[in-house]
C-alpha cells in the first residue's frame, strides 16, 4: 500500500511543478528595452548601445529603457602579461 501511495504523491509533485523562468537579461548591449505586454508579461531586449537609441525605439510603446546589469564592458588586454611559471616542488 505504501508504494502506490508514494507513486501517486511523486506523480502529483512532478505534475504540479512550475517551470523555472530563464534569465531575463542577456544580449550584448549595455542598454535594455523592457516592453510590457498584454496580460502582465514583459519582454526584455538588450541590444541597444545608447539610451537615446533605446528611447527612440520605446517611443509610443508601453516600454522603458534600463541598463543591463549583466553587461561586461571589460575588454581583454592587447598584449598578454608575461607571467613566470612557478616551479614545482622536487625539481
């Protein structure tokens, strides 16, 4: 009797699980357009490189421009720094 009850409980738990939402921010731009849609949902497009460019797109739409918190503006150095390798013990 325990096995069918456990199987039913497991099945109900799996079927009632809500799918996880993916990361909302992404893209390559430092500015994101957050557009509100019917029913309370929203879409975020991070493909703008200036606030003015994003605001021109958002004009007349139910949208706003925000900065992308995941944008990385750091660039790799052109000349890699020469590092001396550490000698291992016993050599």
